[in-house]
């Protein structure tokens, strides 16, 4: 076993070991130190050359996802440390930390594993490890949202198992690198496999009409979990779908994917203007981002680079948006947009992070999501998919305008001279601010030629 | 001597009848019994198939199916029932119409199967697996009781194993991991099943 393989094993083992902190009394401090350690290991793992390593593989897409998973995980652990300070049952908080570590392990496993069957299992395991993260306060709405999440996502993923069976039937192996590198001629069986993968993994990604769990889970989860769900879990599922797509590609399949992606964008454009809950609003924005990421991945060429840029900006930008939403919930005690006014005076730092993260996730310049969207549109024009370009541009415009209108109203409306700055823990403010800063810094990563 | 293929067809058909039985009646306890019976049939199928082909992976799989899904899962779900569990009924009054819908969907599923999967997997076992999967989805989509919904999910998972056995058995490590994954979900679901067993419409979860 070479050092690169050992490094991948270490990357996977660390969060598992951290999850054992449930059995001690230092879960918070262990979580903080451990998550920083994990982020450092992930950065060191960037030095691993692309290729196959025992049961794993490192490619240009999953190495970027591994980094974003590790950093968002670190931010989330720090955010949780103060966000849940007033929790009634400390036992629940220990379990919460422990499950967060396991959740990260399942995501990293899914990204690194080279076997389509085990990839499916990894994604299914993310559901099992994350469902209980939604119910830290054991409230009625949280339990109902978690139930819908478990049931809808698991049911959808079960259909994706058909795809695994059909790929195994056709190739007699589940090794993803061998299958994708060998290439294939389009066939009916593989098109069916790709379509079932779309329905199955599309449920997890939030592709319309299988998305129904997504706004509920994102809306009711604690903010750091919403950040992890939106910023890293869904892109991990999109990565898995991308690998299945490469293994089953055909012209007909591309059209099927395109129809579902565009339907998702149209759906979000229709529902976004009527959103009344800040977290549900960002959940629908996540659907838009995921649709664009999937669109970029399947289009290929420059669009693939565009997708990678959106993955990174979305990971940090959306995390920042959910952290800011959590801070707003602490200040105002509500998630209703109509009840949130005068944020600029009440919490200038939260107003700043909310505004910047909203600009990042809507693809406004100078954030890299703008460049990413531009590259995807450029590639679509080059491919002659003009109808797709038209629908995408119109939907992005409507979604961005709707989201920014609601955000600016919350920040700039209702400010008076009598407003007092609300007290908010520094860690929460810093984590939200840092996320946005990371989202912004992706432009330098891109300009520096690292992507 | 009865041909082996007929034994397989018989077992798969019994699994299908059990899936239809799950749609009938409104006592929730029946749904768990249905899952135990269906899982037992699935385990018998895997066991016979393993013996016939001398594939020890399938024999191991058969024992794991009966232990993990037949016994452990049923036990965990039964523990979630309050006292006098045999008397708990679903609140839905649409059960009779669901049965009719179930039969119509069964026929529609077979037609879809004939037009799609049949082209590369022309086996009655695969057809039945496909039909059971859709019946499981129907059970989830039409019922409000969470235990019934979850048994629909288990039924769907059973259907996937049957599909896999009918088309091309997956490697044992994948099959075992699938079983363990489902077990983990059962444990998670058991936690979420505490309190009200009916799925609710909540204002906060709308829009």
C-alpha cells in the first residue's frame, strides 16, 4: 500500500474516530480540533496524483468536492458549538456532533470509492447518518421533515439500485474507472440504467419533481446542517449521478437529463417569488444551483469547468447563507421573511454576510458562480442548444431577482435610528463571514489556474 | 420432478400475492406480517438459487435476508407499537379504492415492463420484481400511517433483491451492504416513529 492510499484511508478514518467522542465529555472540543485536522488532511490529499488507489479513485471532480466537504464540515462544527448553546438535553448535542462526523465520513467514502455499488451504498448511508441531525430539538415539524427526508430519499435511491444492477449486467464489473475509461456504444439497457439513476439520485439532488423532501429538510434542520446538506451533500450526490451518466451516456439520455434539469429551473423560477420562509427560499435556490451544476457536468467541455466553479462557490456561498439565516433566527426568533426587517441596524455583520452570500449563490459578479454560469451558457451555445440557453437564462434571471429582492427588503427596510445592535456570538458571525470570504476567494483559485 | 424455473416462478408469484395483500385491509400490524412473509419467500428463493448453482454467496445472502430483514427489522418495527397493537387501524377511508388502483397499476406496470426492461431481461422473475417495487411505491404514496409507509419501502427493497436475482446477482459485498444500509435506516426510522404515527400536514412545511 503506497502513501497516497494510506492518506485516503486516513482521510476516511479520522471522522469515524471523531464520532466516538459521543462516549466522552469533550465532544465539542474534539469536534473542533478533529474537523481542522480533517481539513488539513484534505488539503494534503490534493497532492495525490489523479488515478486509482486500491478501492478508491481520485479524479479532477472528486478532489475538489473532498476539499469543499472538509472545509464546510469545519465551519459547521464551529457554528454548532455556539448555535446550540442553550439546548436542553446535552446528550442530544453529543449525539449531534457524533452523527456530524459520521455524516462526513459517508460523504467522503462516496466521493473516494471506485465501485458503483458501494457508491450507491455510500449515498444511502448519508441518509441514515444525517436524518437524526434534523431533530436535535425533537420538535414536531423537525420530526415530520426528517421522516419525509428518510422516506422520500430512500425510496428514490432504491430505484437507483436498478441502475447499478443494469450496469453490472452490461459490463460485468462495477469498477467505475474501468467502465468509464473503456468507453461504450450507446445501448437501450444503458439508457434505462442512466434514466433510473437520474430518478434515483435526482431525488437526493433535488431534481424536479422528486425534490419534495428538500425544502422541508433544509427549512427545519439546524442552520449548520442545512449548510452541510445544501453546500456539500447535494453536490456529492450530483457527483455520483455524473459518474453514472458517464457510464451510461447516450444522446437520448442527454435529452432526458436536459428535460429534467430545465424543468427544475422552471419550477424554481415559478415558486421563488412566492417564498415566505428564508430557509425554504435558500433551499429552492439550492435546487437552482444543483440543476446548473448537473447541467454543467453533463454538458462537458468548458461547462464542466463552470460546474466545478459553481460547486465551490455554492458550497461556501450557500453555507454562508444558511449560517446567516441561523443568526437571523437567533435575533428575530422567526424564519418568516415578512417579520424580518431592519437587519442592517440590528446586526450589520449578519446583513453583510447575508447580502454577500446571496450575491454568491445567485451568480452575481465578482463571485465565481457568475463565471461558472457564463461557461455553461457558452458551451451550450457552442453545442447549438439554444432553447436550453434561453430557458436557463430566463430562469436564472427570475430566480436571482426574486431572491435578491427578498434579501434586500430584510436588510434595508424598516431601519430606524432607535434600533439597537442585537447581541450575537462572535463565532457565529465569524463563521458566516468566513464562508462568504471563501466563496469570494474561489475567483483567485480559478485565476491562479488551480481549476 | 418439478422444474426449477417453475419453483422460482411460484415463489416470486407468492411474493407478488403478498404485495397485493399488503394493499388490502387497514390493520397496521398486518403490514409487518406481510413483510416477514415476503422476506421469508425471498430468502427461500435465494437459498434454492444458491443450492442449484452452488453459489455460496447466495446461500449466505439467504440467511442474512431472513435474519436482518425478516427478524431484526420486524422486531424493531413491532417495538414501536403501543399496547393492544393488533387493534391499530389506519385512519384512511380510501383503502377499498386503493385496492382497485393497485390492480390497475399492476397491469400498467407489466405493460411498461414489456416495453422496456423485457428487451434485455425477458424473465417472469424480473417482471414480478418490477411490479412489487411499484406496489411498494403505491403503499408509500397512498397511506398516511408511517409504519405502513415504511413497510412499503422494505417491500421495494425486497423487490430490488428479487430483480437483482432475476437479472444478474450483484456481488455479495454489495448485497450485504445494501441489507445493512436498510437496517441502519430502519433504526433511524424507529427513532422518528415515536409519537404520532400519522404523517401530518404542517403549515411550516408548506410552500
